[in-house]
């Protein structure tokens, strides 16, 4: 119950007079008409209901907010091209090198063959009209990927100021204990991937991470969240130093079972336009019937 204090004009206040003047307001002694009091009560109730309705609808609005990216996406705000950098010096020697400590070393740069592959990729992007209306190029800071980005920019007439190096989300997949071994053993990694996207390569103590498909999926999802928040209606060219970043990303985008991501493998210098409704016919895996609507939890 609401209480008010009333005073008579010109009469000084005192503790006793204040106490005596305090009276509870009810429907019978209210200084306001009963009709007005009821209206205020109804208005208060209406405001309370409106606030409750706003609270109830807020989560749905938040769920549709840009930046809360999920796989597979309902839509993409930007246009994307996926590019695997050309062959590196290490790849030319047939050696696995995924330690992030060495990602900016000269040996992680493009081999002579890789440079030619990258030029072909840049020319293909030009033929596809990827940068006709301008584009942003997002390469891994890994040496070969950044070199590839510079070639793509030069061939397509794009200023280097539109090259945005990515420092972690596009690192080559860390293969742990396979580091320094022959590229031929990568088949063992993919055999493990088909069992579970949570399987990791054996660990090693030289700083090379042992990443599962799920780990890569988290990284590329974070990258897409950034891109879909930062840009609107733009063309973005993603340049990865390896195939796994791109195959996991594309599998997530089209809802393909992540355990089969390697069936979408990218060759060095390969270019692919992102279409979330389909994947290229020439890369259609036998497992295309195995859809995954809630990656990385694919059953």
C-alpha cells in the first residue's frame, strides 16, 4: 500500500505533525478519482505485459543477429572464393611442416612449381570475375599463403591494402607427431578422421599442435563469423596454406559429414567458388548422402 505525507502550507513541519499526517491511501480515501486510479492500474499492467513480451521475443532476435554464425548457415551475406596456395618448398621436398613457429620462414614459401600454380589460380579468379567489383583477400600469414595473396592482388588489379593477413584461424592443420615425416603418411590422418572428427594426430613436444577435424572446424567457423560481421555484400577470397582448412569449411557450409571432409580435397593452387547449396560435381564425394545438420556432431 502506498503512503504519502501531506502538509498544510505555511505550517512548519515537526516530527509529531509528520507522523500524524501520514495516512495510507486506499480506494476510499485516495485524493484521486477512483476511475483515474483504476486507469493507472490498467496502464501499469499493460506496460508490464509489454515488457514481458519484449523479453520473450529477444532471444529470437539475438539468434538472427549478424555475427552469430552457425554451420550450415541459413545464408551468406558475402560472396566467397576458396583458394589453396601453391606448393611450398617443404611440400616440394615431400615433408610435412605444420608447426606454426615456422609458418613465416622462407622454406614455407612457394616453390617454383607453386609460383606457377598460384599464377594460374590468380588468372582463374580473374576469368571468374571475382574482383570485377573489388574484393578483399584474406590469406593466412603463412609464407606461401601470403605470397599467393600478393600474386592474386597483382593479377586482379587489387591494391595491397585490401590484403588482410589472418594470424591464427587459417594456420595449416597441426599434425603433431607426423611433423617432419613424409607427406605419404597423411593418409593415416584421413583414415582416423573417417572414424571420428574428434580424433587427433599423435602429440609431439616441439610445439606443433595435434588438431582434430573438430579443432579445425572451430577455427574456420570463427573466421566466417568475423567475415560475415565485418563485411556486407562484399567479395572475400580466402587463401589457405593447406587443403584441410578449406575442406572442413566447405563441408560445414554445405552440411556434409565432417568425417568425409578429405573427399573435397583441394589441390595446390585450386580455386573454388562457395555455393552453400551445392558442391562441385567433380568433387561430389560418395558420402554426399551423409548430411550433417549440426556439425561437428555428425552421426
